[in-house]
């Protein structure tokens, strides 16, 4: 859970936005956290890690985590540079048996309801609570989940100004471990928005939406399939529905994966966003004897009634480990239904690490849009030493406007449980002729691990 000094609605204080269920769940978690002085238990070994990074560009960033076999606590604290107007941020995530509270990310049916067209696998191999722990200040959600196979949860956007709007969600789930069936029911309340000064930014009234989702998952180590369907009721608003299917198959070293989703035009997720009408991802991979390759295909149609914006993309990758070294190539081609020149995108990335010099890494990246080169990158990196690590990187980018440069150097000392790194480098790409001194970033990184 994180808190900043950003203005606007505080979801925990708004009477109509945060129901009693949310307040009760988070308050119960805070009461349980008061007993952390006796945790972790002496009978269970605990491990802890900590990291601190100080930069003249990003300020101070501090992270710490402690974990036992059954519980964990993550803490983050960020202070911007004095010249910045951004406030300091602090957040935490705590997990105990049958309880999670703090920064989190949705998984399983909750992830499906919040993003029906996600490109990553969200249903296969998922059961239990609809929220999982995430590093504070890096997650877009905060909330609480009480239960294991069954339970209740509450969810809010992270208090870091990154949310598209103010809302609160609360609901129940049933996802018994080992069972092929799962279910989720939730309600999302949104606050009224006053709108802007222009006619194109009208006010939006407060609203409430109810979601219900059912999921099924079958299979084993060689193959698995999962599907989910969800219905959304607008109170007020239009009703909507969405569906999703995921499958994987492994045969003789080949792995085939399919992710497909659909949603009608009235679908609105918890952030107020919409989902495309149809999306499908198909990939085939194989790895054997130092050679790994993959092929992928994607179809995306945003709207059911107009083909405009429909796009097809293909991707391929190959990794080869041989006596010459390690070579990797990635390629992607995207085509829209329009015949315009700017509708095609081609990307080609390559990396090479020579066997005689494993401390050296070479790379290139090329992006072409509409038949015209948008950028071409060349880079090299050196990484050597374990006790006294040294890292050096440099890059050259060619763009239509000219050339860009970047470089970085890192030195440090690393022990069994602690390390120190000092770094200096460019803050991103620097245009040709610009002052390097003004664009330099200085960093100090400290990390420790116990035991």
C-alpha cells in the first residue's frame, strides 16, 4: 500500500466510494499487522533482503523484504530529488496465512475481468486468492484479500497518481485448489468527475458496475486448457460480456500456446477502459541441442462493426549457442488493414556474445515504420568480475534528425551477503552536440541479504 501527497479523492475517506467492506478488510489487516513484533516465529528460519539506490535524477529509492515459510513483508520508500515537486512515497505489502494486504496485482479471474484482452497467460495454473503480492510503488493496485480457496477482497488504485480515475472494488471469490471450477463476483464504484473547461471533456457522473465471472481449467503437465466468461451490469450504464480462452500443448519438445479473448463494444473495466472486440495470440516454441526458436502470430480487431484498426503481427526469434558463442535474433512484423504506408512496422533486434570473450556483448536494433527507417541502434557492453564487478556500456542511435549517444560505467565490490555499486552514465539518449555534463546521472547502490 502506498500513499503520496497527490491531491484529489482519498478513496478511504469518500463516503460513497469506499464501502464498509473495504474499510473493514483493510482495518482488520492493520490490526493483524500490529502483532509483527513477534513475527517471524523462532521455529522458522527467516530471510531478508534490502536495497538502497541514490541518484541525482531519481532521488532516493529504498526497498526491503523479509520472509518466512508462511509470511512475508515488503517495504518501499522513495524520496525525489530536492528540485522536484513530487512528494515522497511509502508503501508496503504484507502476506500472512489467509491474508494479503498492501500493494498487489490481480491474478486469475480478477485479472481477466480487469483486462480481458491481456497478452499474458492469466488463467492457466491459477487458483486461490484473486490478488498476489507485488513490490510497493511498482504496482497499480492496493488492496486486501482474506481467505485461501474462498474469501473476500477489496481493491483500490495505487495512491501514486498513476490511475486513470478514482474507483473502489470489493467482492468475493471461490477458487478451490485442485478444482477445475472458479468463480468471482465484484462491485466497482467510481466517483463523479467534474470534467474540463472544453466541450470535449464533459463531466462524468458517479457510477457502479457489477461483475460476475466463471472459469474452468483442465489438463496436466503435457496439455492444459482454461476458459472464462464474464458479465458486467451497469448501474447505470450498458450491460456487457467478455470471454477468454487459453491453452498449451507440449509434444516432443514443441510447445504450442494459444490466448484468445473477445468483448462486446459496451465492455468497461474497473479503470474505465475498454477491451478490443477480438484478440488472438498463437505461439510455437522449441528448444534442443543449443538451438531455441519461436514463432508467433497475433490478430487484433478493436471493433466488431468497423474493420478499421484491425492489425495482424508476426514475430520470430532464434537463439543459438555454439562454439562461436551465443547469438540471438528477434524479428517482428505488424500490418494493419489499411493500405497506407505508415501502417506497417518492422523491428529487428540482434545480440551476440563471442565465446573467446564472454565478457563482451554486442547488440543492434532496427525499426522501420511505413517503409522508412525510424531508428537504428548499435551498442556494446562489457561485464567482468564477480568480487570486483565492472560494467561498461555504450550506444549509438541513428534517427532522421541526427545521431544520439549514451554511455555508462559501473564499479563495485560484492561480498557473500552485501554489495556496493557506484555508477555514472548518461540519463537516456543524448543528442549530438549536447552537453554530456548536464545529462549525466550518478548512482550509488547498496544491497544486503540475510542470512
